[in-house]
C-alpha cells in the first residue's frame, strides 16, 4: 500500500502496475528494466507534459485522423500502463490493436489478448491465430507482423518500442508515431512523430485531441502535419531537459 502523501506517489503507483503486469504474465523481465529507463527520462523532463510535447501530441492526432489504415502496435509495457486508453482509441477510430512482443511466448500473447478482449477491442491482431509476414531485415520473434494489420497499414503507432524494430518499420516508408521518453533513442530519431512524454500522460491527451479534431476539415489537419518537423521536436525536447540543469 503506497502512502498518498508520498512525493513520488504517481510514479510508485505506475511501478506497482508494472510489477503486477509482470506477475500476471504480461510483462517480460526486461520490460521492468525498460520502465526504469523511462522513469529516468521522466525525472529529467520534470514528470509533466511539456508545451512542446502537447504540440507533438496534437500533430499525432492529426496523423491518426488523416490516414486510411492506422494500427496500434502494443507490447507488455504499453499494456501494463495504458490498456484502457489503447482500447478507447481503437474503438473511437475503429482501428485494430496488434500485439508484438520482443520476448514472444504463447502464454504472454494469450494474457495480453485477454486484456484487450475484456476491454471490448473488436480487432486484435498478432495472436497465434493470425497470418504473418516477416518485417524485412528484422530477426527474432518480433519480426512477424499481421498481414491484415501492420503489413497493410499506412500509419503504425509503436509506443515504448525498441530501436531495431522502429528502424525496420520506418524503412518500409510507413508513417510511424511513437511515444518515448528518451529523445535520443533510435526509435525517437527514426519515427515520423515522436511524443517525448510518459505514455500515461500522453494517451489521454492524444484521445482528447482526436475528439477535438474528429469533425475538423482534413485540409487544416494536413496543414498542421506539413508544418511539423520531428527533428525540431526532438531538439526542443533535449533543450527542455538541459534547461532543468541550469
Ligand atoms: P533504442 O533501442 O530506441 O535506441 P532503447 O534501447 O533505450 O532505445 P528500449 O529499452 O528498447 O529502448 O525501449 C524502451 C523505451 O521506452 C526506452 O527508450 C524508454 O525510455 C521508453 N519508455 C519506458 N517507459 C516509458 C513510459 N512509461 N513512457 C514513455 N516511454 C517509456
Ligand atoms: Mg533498444
């Protein structure tokens, strides 16, 4: 039981969720370490969504609303922290959730599938019943992607993703939106849009912007996309961290 007065209450609460997901067979051992790396960067950005990241989340919403076939690629960490938000976004946009795991086991796939089934997600891809094709030049169990999902998608959401996979998906000339607290990671650098924020704060805001712009003229959304520069976004994120040391 975490004391609510603890200054790191929120952070400890999410740590508890991570531990629970590990116990429930959703998160691999290394997922706990990845979370720790995220915590470090969250500490550095001040554990709040910066103005720069709010703007990036707005642009990410514009991408979701202007692309034909977006897919939400989820792993253990994303599921542990924001499965409800993922389900909400999937339902709102009527887009599939595709499970992709670095350390894929049939049990973990089943456990994650059960989470999204319970939350009412209609199309869950990447399960063992799916038809797969390999991601070019990517080895290991995370290489196969669903033929109906990521393979055909024009926009892939890959929060908390490893750089290898991000690079290979970006090489397919699909738009990539990701959430990564580390603005220096390869995932951050190779994506089309990198939201440098904690996924627990970014997802509700993303949903808010999707709601806000869902009836908006497409040309206005495309104009916001045109004016966006991911390199500049990452520079801003790095400068926001540097400012905290001054
Ligand atoms: P890369 O492989 O892209 O160069 P990496 O090896 O650091 O970087 P991984 O550990 O493979 O990346 O992937 C996890 C990434 O997710 C880390 O960059 C980490 O900062 C980030 N991360 C972890 N937890 C969160 C979170 N709650 N919100 C946002 N990002 C997170
Ligand atoms: Mg990595």
